[in-house]
C-alpha cells in the first residue's frame, strides 16, 4: 500500500493542472491515468477571453500557453459580409497538446501511475483507491477528475442528472484555401443566416500553419445532415452559410472530420467526505458556449490555492470540509454563468420567438456599429485586406 495526501484520479486537463499546482506547492500527491501521453481527442481547441485570467490564477499560464498560436484579430461575418474586425486573444491549440503541456509541468515529486483506478472507497479520515494491477493507495483526499467516465460513480453513490441530452454537437476539421496561399482573415467567426439551419456559429482559427475549424450545431446525432457533411463538407457549409465563400474565397476541407455531441449534466450526491469532483467529472458545459476550460481552471485554482491547503492543515476530511469547495462563491458563480450561457446561446441561435429574433438583430446591429466605429478610428483598415499573420505564443504577451 502506498501512502500520500492527495490521489488524483484522471490526468486530463483538470487532473494534470491539479497535479502540477499541488506539486509546485510541495503537497504530496499521486496522479493516475491510463494514457502515458494524452491521445488526440476533439475537445477544447482554443483558450481566450475569460479563460486567460482564470488560467493565470493557476500559476501555469506561461507554460501552458507556450505551444499555442495567437490569432491577434478575428473577423465576424454574417450574410457574406464582414461585420466587424476586432483584436482577439484566442490561443489555438489541440486538446492533446494542451493536456500534455499541463502534464509536463508536474514536478518530479508528484508520482504519475499509468493505469486505471478500478475501486474507490471513502471515510471521514483516509481514502482507499485500488488500481487495475491490484495495487492500493491510501490518501487523505481523492480528487476525482475522471471526466465523462461513469465507471467509479456507483461505488461512491454518485448520480449523473442529464439536463440536456445532445445539447450541441461540435464538428472539428481543417480548412485550406484553394488556389491561394492563405485565407483572407487571421481568424473568423461566421454566424448562420437562418435559425432553421440549427447552427450556433463556425469559428476558424490558426493552430500553427493550419486553419482549424469548429462548427457548432444543434441537431440530433441521427440527423442525415451529418452524413451529408461527411460526404460533401464544402457544399453542406455553403448551404448553411450562403455568402461564406464570397468573403472567404474558394476553400476545401482537409483531413478527418470529427463529430462529437455533448450532453449537459450535473452530478448529484457529491457532498461526501474524502472525495471532491472537478472539471467534467462534476458537471459538463456546452462546447458552443466554450466555458468548459473556465470551469476546469476555476475548480482547480480554488481547490489547490484555497481549499486543499486549508483542509490538510487540520485532522480529518469530513463532509463539512468538502462542502466549502462546492459552496465556494467563485466556483458557484462560474458554474451558474456556464450553464446560463449554454441555454442563452442555444436560444439565440435557434429560437424563433419574437424576443430572440429581436436579440439576434440587436447582436448583429451592435457588431455592425462596432465595425463602423473601428473603421472610423482606423480608416486605413478595409474590410477585404489587412490579413494579420497568426503568431506562436513565444515572444508575445499573453
Ligand atoms: C467536442 C467538445 C468541444 C469542446 N470545446 C470546448 C471549447 O471550445 N472551449 C472550452 O472551454 N471547453 C470546451 N469543451 C469542454 C472541455 O474540453 C472540457 O470541459 C475539459 O476538457 C474537461 O477536462 P477534464 O480534465 O475534466 O476531463 P478529461 O480531459 O476528459 O480527462 C479525464 C481523464 O480521466 C481519465 N480517466 C477516466 N477514468 C479513469 C480511471 N478509472 N482511472 C484513471 N483515469 C481515468 C481519462 O483517461 C482522462 O485522461 C469541449 C468539449 C467537447 C466534448
């Protein structure tokens, strides 16, 4: 039997960031994940906006952002027209690179075991974890960061309440220009024309020298539209985004097309002694709303900067201690904001009610005004030129 203070089950973004933070703080921890290297997976492929300050609070931003590509500017377009060009801080990165970079920050003092946890049991004092090879670990706290996996839940009496099945579907693929060296924009967000197309938006952003695309739609997984997309992606894109190639020029989809649905769920009966859930293990988010990493960084930062050091300073790991994390106002505010954003974007994209139609037009006109004001203040910026080259993170200020 091995002994430690914290055992982290799962080495995805949440588990790896936790291990790196605890290791840097000199807290004894062991992380367990079956993959020696996190494999390619369609998940979060860019970090920006609200995610950056949250990531900075983990103390790992500089290292985690190093392999990313910053777009610098994003164009927003609808009806084939560029509505606004605005400065942007989106950092493009494939999910496996993101997780493997976080893992590389784990100091040698934290042991990483490449196997599966097959059994967990908890008490008010010490917790027990059994690995696939039969080895056992005794820890003061289990951090459950096993993402979407359901395998260990029944042992802890955890229930998953699905709030919205197949809330949105993400399509991930690469796009290349035809007959030209580059597309005319550094990054692009393209809004659909009609609600009937059941699309939130298309986002194009650079990762290295590749233009990566994430298309977010609201369709059931058995919708024939997905088959049509796989068979003829360019034509399917043109049908839902008329005018797109008028502004983007001729383009082709290259490489594999990955399609992945996301359910919104929350975990119940989680207020227990000895175990704390972070990231997707606690609750999922809508990929279209793009708040999953906000939740991961917030959970991990609060847990490692505030709660774990407090909990370890006194005896025991009872439920009252664990509840401090779930009731942390920074965490609860982030969770509530993420859930609200998931529903707001869905209605804004596909709801035909009068209020939502008005909101859509308000968003469009708001961006149009922003665009005009920007062009007024930067008159030499035309809507068809000024392609800014994407840059690697190194040498830039995050
Ligand atoms: C299609 C898609 C697109 C997304 N796009 C965005 C986006 O644009 N922006 C954004 O912010 N968020 C996005 N998200 C959400 C974001 O990617 C997730 O919230 C985040 O990756 C969750 O990280 P995690 O560490 O909780 O889970 P994971 O990364 O899934 O990690 C879980 C880990 O647990 C391990 N594990 C499982 N069972 C066991 C076991 N028994 N023993 C040991 N290890 C185990 C697994 O091997 C895995 O490594 C997207 C999600 C999806 C599905």
